[in-house]
């Protein structure tokens, strides 16, 4: 049985000084109800013991959980709504959730202490290094961080009398809280601020019906795998060597395509790091594993491309050619329908560039190729626009001012208009209540948006939405959705760029067949194809009946060139008779100077 997700009542009123505690309790209750089978003894004990704490200790713990890092100076743990923070902290120490005297690494010592305090604590080391007493904090760190001393308790670092008995404590329960947050959100990208932003009205979300069983994870092994992959990525970003991290990359549960995609992204990043570090063999191994689709996913396209380019750079042309030929054969076997994942256009573009080079280097006869015609090009020499304060404005603004007239207005839309019209027409399909798509109140879009089966799971729903383009109903649907859903988070909507006048002009001048073609391409790869659309649109309502009543304009300033995703859209427009031009701009002052 489905239940409607109650968005507004979820967040506590900010008038309540303990609003953050109410939100934290909400998450604990939600996870206990919907994820009990995924909880271990430690999480269950934490939830039960938390409920038994005095409110002041609960509040202090949540304040610490919601802050950055695990180490805190006790003088920074003072909040007006918590009467006696010291007593509240003692209860957390007694519970074993806060460590009263943790060991501090050298870096953590510098993060916690002020410059004057560091000079007192590290006086011996500073003198031994011959540093002046006035040395800056960054200078001290660079000079002393390479010393062999390991982590130690604060008092063992040196003279801490200047702290006047103040302590540095460590929150030791953060891993449990992160696990609970992960089970609630389904990711570690979102955090407790979502509640506050929703209460302030800065973020608003669609209310979606879903079953209580709908959730991100179906087993504890999946949660463990996510956390392991997340920590490895953090360590990579912190500078650990890729060979050590690669050895620790875990497998993911069989049949979980989205976890497999996360694993593939990590392996791809490890391959990039190894390649930058001069370890091509490790890079090739990581790229190959990223493309394996071990957990049921389709492999990592960027890893396939990067692997080919690396083989070419290493001179392994035969191996690269064989791999590229396999990729071509695989792509030819895929169909471009809503029922199957379409061949990736990025991969096609890369192969079109790479294969002719490989054939030349291997002495093979070139295959006949028909180069796609270039997009229509305009060249304009314009005066550089400036703001009222004298600051130079963007090149798009200059083209808008030059081309736009009251009869033929020009709008800066970039990726907002076509994707916005799609998002408005297909709102019911995008926000359909499907298992695993929505499982908490703060989804800006379906959780499976970037997965290979996103479209196929909603095939009939998308087909029903697009059918409105055939009978004219799409006009009313798009405008009604804009009125009813305006401001709600959606991966396809940039509300500030879509006003009613722009929508009315677009619906009046863009043929339904052109919209259908654009929407079909969005559905082939929603993640990649939401970007790369032209900067401007000009409406031409007085154009000849046989000519389109609009045109799309991609603007390129001096020294700028088309990106690959822009080239793909422009080629698609040309193939489908959609009017699009590339406008290359030079500045009059530069032209005169040259």
C-alpha cells in the first residue's frame, strides 16, 4: 500500500530552539521503521541509548554530529539552548560516544590550536628548527610536519598551560551516525542541512507516493559496500597512492547495478591518478575493471575511452585497434529505442577520431568515411558590452543585443529551455512512484535517474507524455505543470530561467515535431544530454510559412571552440532539420588592434 510522503511536516519549525534535535529524531525513527533488518547491534543500541539520554546531551551530540570533523575544542561547544554544556558533554563521555582525551595527529593539532598556542606547545621544535618566534602558522606547519613524531594526546605535545585546562574531545560515534544518514538519504552527499533548507523554503520537493518498503538498500552488505567505496574515494582525494587503494577496492553485491556504477567511477578515478603518476600498467588495469560491469552495470564509458587513448600513447596500436573494433561491434548491436540503452554518443565520437589514426599506424587501408557537414556558421564583429559600472559583460549578451528586436526577440536559455519543456511535459513519468526511485522527503529527482534502466522502467509513462505532442495537448500540460509545480526541485528545471512569456513564445514557435526529436535525444541519455544545448534562442514569428519560426544559436567568443557535447547536439539538429547556427564573435577593439 502506498503512502504520500509528507514533506512539510517532516521538518521541525526553526522557532523551536531544538529544531535540529527533532529532525535527528525523525531520521532515527524513519530508519528504525524502514531499515530495521539492515541495522546491526551497534546501531540499534545507539538508537535506544540516545533516546534515554537527557535532552541537553542529545542536543549537544546532534550539534557535534552536524558540524564538520570529529574533533572539537570544548569552548566551541557552547549553545544558548543548552544550559550546561559541560554536564551534557560528560554524559556523552560516559556513554562512550565522545572521547575525552583523544590522540591528535600533527595536522589535527594545527587545526585545533591557534598560532599563539602552537608557539607555546611546539616551542622546543620551533627552536630546534631555527624558526623565528614570529613565524606564521603555515610556515610552522611546512617546517615541522615532516618530523617523525606520531599522534599523541594533547598534553604530550608540549606545554599546554596556555589552554587553561581547555580540552579537545573527539566524537567517536560519527561512523554510526553516517551509516544512519546513508540509510535515510541513500547517499552521503546530502546531509542534515536539507531539513533546514526545506523549512526555510529554499528547497521544495515534489510529494511522491511510495511504499514503506521503498528504500535505497536491500541488504547490509550493500550499505557496507557503499561506505567502503566512499572511504576509498576520500582517501584518494586526500592524496593516498592509487596502488594501495586499488588493492582495497571491494566487490559489490551481485545484481546491484548502481553500486557497480559507483565502484566503476572509483576505479576510473584510480586509473586517472595512476596515469598521472606514471603507472600506465595500473591505469590500464583500473580502466579495464571499471568497464567490466561486475555488479550488473554496463561498464564505464569514460574508462573505455581513456583506456584506448592510453594504449595509443604507449604505442600498443594493435591492442588498441582490437579493443576499439570490439567496441564498434558492440555498439552496432545496440538499438536506439526506449526499450534498450542506446549506444553512447561520447563513445561513438571518440571511436570516429581514434580508429582512423590506428588504421594509419597499423598500415591498414582507411575505411570510407563521410564527414558530417559542419553546422551553419555566422561571424560577427561586435563592440564589447559593458555594465553600467564599466565591467565587461559576456559574449552572449553582446549577441543578444545585436540580433534581438521587438519582432524577433533573443533569449539566453542554454540548457534551460529544451530540458525545461521536457521536464514539464514528462513530470508524471519523471516523478512516478516506482520501487527504489523515491525513499525520503528530499529527492530533487528520482534516485535511478542516472542508471541504465531509468527510461525503460518508465517506457509507457514517457510514451504517454510524448503522445501529447501529436494532438496538441502538450501546450496546456506544460503551462499547467509550470503553474502547479513552479519552484519544486527537478533535475530538468532551472526555474529562474523559465518565465511564462518565454514558455508561451517557445510553444507558439517551436514545432511539436522538433520538440519530440529533442525529447527523444534527452531520453537516450538523460544524464549526458541535459548539457551542451545552444546558448540562445531567437523567435521569428514573422518568418515565411515554410521556414521555422525560431533558431538556436551557439555563441563562441574569441579563442573559444565547440565542446564535444555541443558538437553532438548540433549534428543531431542538422540531421533532424532543427535550425541551429554557431555564431563566432570577435571584438571590434581587438580587430582594430590587429
